[in-house]
């Protein structure tokens, strides 16, 4: 029979696995329906040490005051090789913002998108399109070579990607926080754009007869 601490460690592990995004000790405590955060805090530390000492493709990563159960960087490409790339509009918007502003802090992306940014970063990282590096209490986000290849961008350099997005999406470089629509698509031949119809001529102006 597992001890109370072991059982709590398993529960914390399950919640982190199912959440798909980093959670704070308070969020874990609430999710488990507990009143005291201290046992949960101890369980998180135990879980961290367990994964540090275990031969596993997973790790418990601290992101500021939150914790995430995620793939180690070395195994992201392995999962991507057997996982199809699927992105909804929200994911594409997050990816566009990361690509345009890179290197960008995850905390900055959260200010743009809200807390859903945590989930989207994990999703994009799992697809091999975004690379993360710890930076103080947050993460620094950049796109990968796989990102450039997938969208047919000739270079993986941030400045070249930014130019591509300005040309593709019409994002002005002077805008600090552009709200680009989800227009990124895999590289495919573009359909010809039909010519715009000429504007209608304005109606003739009828002058009033002179007053008698």
C-alpha cells in the first residue's frame, strides 16, 4: 500500500499530466479538493526529484511559480515524427505572435492571449514548432527550423521570418503588438487572385434651377 505522501504524489502527477499546461501549487491544491497547500508543495518537490532520478522521456519543469509535466527536449522530435500537425485558430494565432516577436517571453505572450498561452506553448512545443528556454521566472520562446520548413519560409532566421510575416499578413513592423489573424498555412501554391471590380461611377450631380 502506498503511503499518504506517495498517493498524493501520484495524484499531483495525474493532474499535471491531464492539464496540459503549467499549474501552481494553489491550482493543484484546488484541483485535488484540499485545504492545505503544504502537503501538495511537498508532493511536487518529491515528484521533481523522482523524475530527476528516473530514466524517463518526461520531466517536471518549473515555469515561474508553476509546474509542468512535459517531454524532455531530446524527445520532442520523436513524438512529432508519429504525430500529425493539427492546429486550431487559437494555436495559429499564438504561433504567429511568437514567430513575429521572437525571442519573446512567455509572460509577454500571456499578456497578449491570457492564460490559454500556457497550453498553446506546450502544444506548439510538442509539435516541434517552438523551442523554449528558461529565462528568469518565465520561458523564452523562439520558432524552430521545423517551423520554417512547414510554412515554406526560406530562412529560419527571426528577421527573415518577420519580413515574411509582414509580406504575408501585412503586419507593420512599427506595431508593437499586432493582432495578426490566423492566416499561416502550410506551404502550397497560391491560387490566382481575381482582379478587383472597378468602382461604380458616382451619380451625376443635378443642379437646381435658378430662383425666379
